[in-house]
C-alpha cells in the first residue's frame, strides 16, 4: 500500500505503484544540509529489507548546496539501486559528479542518471 510522507523539500512515496520508492524534490528549491539529513532519516526509518529501489526526481530549477552535496555523497544509503531522472544540464553535472564519488566510496553501488522516467523505472525493476 502506497504511503506518502511530505516534508519541507518534497515528498517520498513508499511502496509506489511503480514498484519502488520515489523521492520527489520541490521545484525552485535549494536543498540544504538539513533537508538531506531529513530525507535520509525518513528513508532509513522506512527501509524495506534489502534496501530501497529508489527513484529520485528533482524539481525543475532545484539545486543543492555544497554542504548538502558533500553530506549526500559521503553518506550513501544501503539502497538496492538508485535512479535519478533529470533533463537539466546543471542537475546532470552535479549528479554525474555525485555518482563518481559514490562509486569511489562504495564500488559497485548501483546508481544511474536518466533523462526519462520510464527508462529509469525499467532499469530499477531489473535491479530487484
């Protein structure tokens, strides 16, 4: 059964009908360190056995502070897989940097950037 948890920077949909957990981030929002800590706490408190299949959809024109980015990249969660969907060049540059750091911290960590939600969901379902 789907469960929606709303918070300052967006919302998390647990047990989404798409077969994964979805993190929607607000549009025109600057994600601060406190936001990252709050998001990770919600995800950890609702972690299914084996971790989330997590789909992240940043809002248009949203960005992340350097402190929040550093926290996120240095504290990857134990998810089965993470797919991030973005069409923004600025977001793609940040996400690609974060992915490269994740791969150094946790080799083999399944995380991938997509321009299309359907392709991201298709990839996530293969990671079960």
